[in-house]
C-alpha cells in the first residue's frame, strides 16, 4: 500500500476534526486506554450501521510500545461490555486479510469470519474479512486486568438512538 493512500485515509478518518465528530456522535462510544495520563490505545464502537441489533467495532488501535501488555484485551473487554449495555446482539468488524496478528487476536476473543468486503483506499482496493461474535450480558474476557498505573476510560452516548 502506497504511503500517500495511508496518509489520505488518516486525513479523512483519523484527524482531530473527525475525532471531535466521533466524540459528539451519540451513536458511538470512544474508549481510551491511558498510561500515566497518556492515551496508548483506543477503540471505537458504532451502533446501528447495518442492523439495529448490531454494533461495529470500527477501530481498535494500540501504539506499538504497548503491544502484548494487555491493552488490546482491556479495550476489547470495554467494547464488548459497552455493546452489552447497549443491548445489541452482535459485534462485527473488518480486518485486513493480510493482518494475521489482528485476526488471531479477534479469533482469540470469540470472533469468527462471517464474510468479506472490499473498499477503496486512494486508488488501491483493500480486502477485509468481516468477523462477528455474539454479545452476551457479560464480556467473554473475564479476568482481564490492567496494570495499577493505567486506566481504561470512555466517552459513551448518554442514551440509545
């Protein structure tokens, strides 16, 4: 993938202006993992995109220095708990077919491949697997703990759409 396509995607979807929009959107929950006040990862859950009984795990990113330290699991746990609180029955996501590490993480967390999708990134076509999992009243990730000097917080909508 060409650097200009990545930059274009970041400008369109991950800018400060876009995050301000995400934070004010009542159909989204933005969950942040912090280490000593610094955001080290985040997840974004969006409800009702394709069906009223589902939510999309739109983003789950952790900075590389915090890979393998439980941050992703804590964010996943928070996202699944939020989805359960919303009353949705399933969570779905798209993951690049070449991102084997992420696929393993999602499989470990109860997601299964349920389809595929393509989308345009610049003039390049990207290919994702669509993965889904049911949502239960409790997250499947019981026992996920967070180191003492870290926290996982969120901005969540006040009420359902």
